[in-house]
C-alpha cells in the first residue's frame, strides 16, 4: 500500500511571499488532515476534510491560510502571505474509514522556512 | 478546548534501563493513540486504546489507558538504541486527534 505523498519536501521563502503544499492520501482514505508541527512541539490540527467537505477548520488562521480538496482525493494547503512564525513542518495525514485500531498515517511532511 | 499534557519533556536513559512517559487529558477521551517520531521523521502510529483500564503490549512496549479515560502511559522495558525518538500521545474526544508535546527519549549505549 502506498503511503501518504507530500510535496515539496522542503521550501524556503521570504516573509510575505506565498507558498502551497500538496498532499495525496492513501487510496480509499476519505478523511484527510493537515497538521502544523513547530520544532519541539506536537502536531497541531489545521483542518480536517471528509471527502471534499471541511469537517473542522476552527484552528486554521483563515486570514492567511486556505486549503482545498476539490475532488475528495488530493489536497493543497496555501499560505498567503507567509509570516516568520509559519516556519514549521506541515504534515498531511489520512485515516482509514470506520472504527478499529486505525491510527492516522502521516506523510513525510513539508518543512517550511520563512526568512 | 481539549488539552493533552505529557511528562517528562525529555528523558535520557542508559541502554537497558526502563522508560515511562505519562499523558493526561483535560477531558474524558473516547480513545487515545500513541505515535513515535524518529529524529527528522514523521509521526508513526503505534497503538490505539479505547476501553477504560485497557492494557496492551507490543514486545517491550506496554500501553495503559486510565480507568477514567483521561490519562495514559507508555512503558518501555530494557530500552535499546532503536527506541530513540519522540513519543506522542494523542487524544480523541469529539474532535480530531489532539497531540501532546511529546517526550523525547535519548538512549545512551
């Protein structure tokens, strides 16, 4: 089974620039999450999708962050304009449907550095 | 909102010593999950606990879920250098997983 694919792996931008990250979840995983992990901290949820609908975006800074999952498969997360404090690893995760001993499967993440 | 706290933040052990990390939630959880993140890597799912008082074992790792479903622990017996990494607990209530800050484990050979 292929894992969660994310790109790019690394990105360096100047503050006030824009950046976009891409995620392709595991096939058949209807639920997709974007998490932000600042160095030394645990992942923090930004947004949750169920198919192509947003379930929870209460912690997404909507003045600068946006995300979409138009066809219910892959997803993009955008930051516009970026701030220094956005430097972090952006992790995409997906989850198998139903209950059971299913955890989240994370991608390798995109490490963003804002200078 | 829901908060998940983990202690200790760091733990340095000699290879062969035991290690325990503790997790506490501000609210009752429907389940708790544990993840391991190697340096430079991404979180990898270890296990999910659902029932009050549940205990699960994976080789040298023992996971417990408290009776009140608000706390959990991970115990590693006889640590090895391959155990190095950060261990996160993550609680699920009525929201997606909320992660603790993790416990970073260093193992000295």
